[in-house]
C-alpha cells in the first residue's frame, strides 16, 4: 500500500514538472538548497 501511494505521488509530481518552462524549473533548482535546509529544521 505504501509503495502504491509513493508511485501515485511520484506520477503526480512528474506531471507537474512536465508542465514547467525552463525559467520556472531554474527557479525551483535555485530554491532547492533553501527548501532542503528548511526540511531539516
């Protein structure tokens, strides 16, 4: 059940990523280190 949930979430996120343009993707990549740091607070 957990694996199925992860598969669905990953498919959903992949669909979101496919809809991003290059500028939007660059912003996410630039924000990733900050988001990673916040996730570990």
